[in-house]
C-alpha cells in the first residue's frame, strides 16, 4: 500500500485484493507537505496492518475509515464506489496485479533511465501472461514464457529476481498464500540459458581493447590538424577516462576555478535527454594533471556561467552521444553512389584505420579503457585508479585493463 499525490493532495492506494481486483483510492483531504506526509505514513502503516488481518480472515478493517482518521471528515471520501464491504474469502492475485504493485513500490528508488529501459522491457515480457492467477502451475508457465521470450540471460535472471521479491512482499502483506512460487527460478535460469557474449557486436564491458599511446597521439594530431571540432571533447575523454554521459553533463560549476580538479557526479542520457546520477551513484573528485588543466583553461570562456556546459556540439548545443558516435565511426550520406545506394562517410577513427595509423577500429568507449590501461602501465596505484574511475580494482582488471600481450621473454642462455 502506497501514498500518492493526486492534484497536490495526498491519497492512499488500496490493495486490489480488497475489492476483487479493482483499484480503489482513499483521498485523505490534505495537501502534500512534509508534515502531512509523515501523518499519512502513520495512517498507511495502521491501515496496512488491518488489511493483512482482514485478508487472513480477521474482521479488523474499518470500511468507513473513521477508525484511522479519529474524526469524521466531510472531505474524507473514497474515490470510486467501494461496492460490497465483503472481501474475497481467498485473494486471487494475478501476475499483472502483482507486477503493478511491485512497480509502484520500487518506482521511487529507480533511475528514470532504468525505469524507461529495463523495467518497460520487463513489462513487455510479462504482458502475454499478465492475466494468469498465481499458483504453483502458473508460476512455472510464467517461467517457461520468460526464458523463451528473451534470449538474454541477464534480462531473464533480473526479471525472475524481481518477481521473487514482488511475491515475497505480497506474502508478507497477506495478499498471497503459501510459499513463494518463484523460489529457485533465478538459479535454474542460469543453468538453462547461457550468457550471450560476442565482443564483435559490442558489449562495452566485454571488449577491453585499448588504443596505444602512439595511437592516441595520432587521433589527437589528426583532429587538431584538420580543425575537427570534436578535438577538445575527445582529448578530455582520453585524459580522464570518464564515461561519455559524464563528459556531456559536465558544467563549469563542477570544475575548480583554477581548473585543478573536477567533480564528477552527474551523467547525461542522450536517449532520454535527462541528467541523472553517475552509473554507480557516487560523486568523485578528479585531480587534473598539467595537460588536463591546460585544456580546460584554454576552452574556458571569459564570461562563463556556473551552469554552462563545458563541452558543446559543433552547432553550439548540448552534445548528443549518438551524433558524436557518427563523427567517430561514420554515417550514411544523403548522396547516392553509382549503384543508387547511400554513400558512406567514414568517421575520423575509420579514416585513421584506413590510413594505417590505427591497428583496428575501436568504439568511443575505448577512451575509458585506454586511460585506465595507460595509467596502470605508467605505475599509478590501482586503488587510485579505482577511485578516479568509480570501479573496483577487480572490475578494472576484468573489464577495462588491456594487458600487454606482445611481451617477449629474453633468452636465459641455458
């Protein structure tokens, strides 16, 4: 049971099981303020206890709500008709109802991008079986549907874990009976569905390849000599190893006046056009070396405002990661070739590969791998790198550091 804001006023959302699957709300009649939120929470806890008892067969729930308010309020009304005051003998919770309650419970703690991407994906996967009433047999049917509908092990196991937690909560609230029908499904799915890893199609964490120092210099030299407007942004990413969304979100108020350090605490999603916390939700202080300090000082406007973004697109707007990606790897042109197909305009990385100045094509995320690899090879302490990059040493070694595989051993003359 949750507290919600409707038109600036607080209301309580009642469990569907009380009204045979129908959604009902109670308007509390007072505005949404911090003080009233605290009062509403007290009422919610009291009602929640009575709801549990009612669904277990004890007639403790006050259908008039006078018990919970203490006085008769003329503005305390039930939204929609309450219908019969007789609760179902046994709640028949459907998957769709379980998921809806769980999403509303988890929604305040989820990042907007996570909700829009992952959780909408979960909802789409469950939609064909959302009508099923939950029991041992239908739980297995749901399990089989999920592992057939998605081939991604991570998606399957995360979704099944959420279903287990959602059902566990329903049991604790008295909205379901018996044992948790989703118990053990995550472990079973890990055995049934193999993780899908293919470096060639671009898992950013799986592909740990990095540019060499000479290749970094070749990239920056090309951008500088050709007057490419992505020079500053690209150099900054090589010098910091930050995620692309962190660089896009960076504002001048995040940088010390003398450009001696940077505070990374925000991440911009070009897909959803919103600014959120960093990937791991931390705020980290990044010291600037001489090269980075000189770069920032050289691009800092005289009339800079604290909320101005540090890096802008060539058109003067906030950078879009997809547009930068096209400049990096290339894009189709509106012009046609002799066969009537769109001409391909290679990006600056593809051009350098064609010129033989780079060994291979690497994605924009490789700037992060490159920074970490060069720092480790330069002898920087792993714990320092871990702090600067918001990753544990284990994650860095597994997913970011490209070991030097070209080492040759000297002869021992034995």
